[in-house]
C-alpha cells in the first residue's frame, strides 16, 4: 500500500485555538513554493516543521502537496514559559526532545511564525543547536520579527489560508514575554540561518525569509 500524500505528526490539534478572527496578506510566503519546492500539484515530498498547533486551514492548504507535516507547539511548552530558569544545556535538551523526528529526516520548510521573538538569548542559542541537525542546504524558513519593545505582538495562532493569506486565531492563556532581537543578534544566535528577504509590515513587524548557513 502506498503512503498517503499528506502525513501529519502532531500532538496538538485544532482545539488548541479559537475561531479565525481575521486574515492578513503575505507577500513573501508564495516564494517558498516556487522552485525548488515547486507548485501545489508537485509530486515531490516536502517535509515541513511548523512551530504551532495543527490548525485546520493549514492542514487543508498542505493537503494540496505531497508532504509530511510536523506540528510542534513550542508556545505551550512549560520549559519555554520558564526559560529564564533553565541553563542553555537544559534548554537544548528540552528542544531536542521536542524534535525527535524519524531518523534521516531533513526539513525543507520551517514555519516559525513569531516564536523566535519569545526566546531570550540563551534559549535562542539552544533552539539553534537543537534544530541544526535536521536542516539541509535547501531548507527555507518563514517567520515574523520584532526588533524593539515598541512593537507589540498579538497573542495569536497563525495559519495558512493560501499562498497570499494568513489566518489569525486568538491564543488561549497569557502571552509569553517578548525578547526582540536585531538582525545582527539573530545572525549570531540563530547561526544555522541567515536573513534572505524581509518586508516591514504596517504594524511594525518584519515578515522574513531565512536560508541555511550550512
């Protein structure tokens, strides 16, 4: 029997978020699905990591691809919420435990959303070390950045409606503490990726694409 076109690896489901409250446009997401990734009718299997819950619109979007989706909702992990009380080695071990993918896994696409902004310097270095073994030279990543405390991030889940549109759903529970990072700081602490493209959004966030430094 052949494998299904869409495979989900997740411990969190759509019940982890409220209903869709709004949608926002994206001018960068679509470029991730041009070569080498191809178009939505490609037969090439993609391996995708999303740092978040498995929202139904995102699952529906990727149902048009041959892919394996790994949903890892690190926002909900107690060790992330208490990161200031953990050493870098402890945080790295905790992230590694969350990234226990099948042997030989290589991630083609990482969807970070705004998670990196909720990691302090120590946690970001630990996240970098834990993620690096799963990357390859063709990996690409998407995320949102906030470079100073004046930029306020909404406490929301992001989903993908289509190549040009994200969904927003309210995240239950209190927001995580923000740790904005400049582009230089991000380069130093998230050394497995380099800044590829960026777009400043009207609310002050930076939508960004990252490429590997392997």
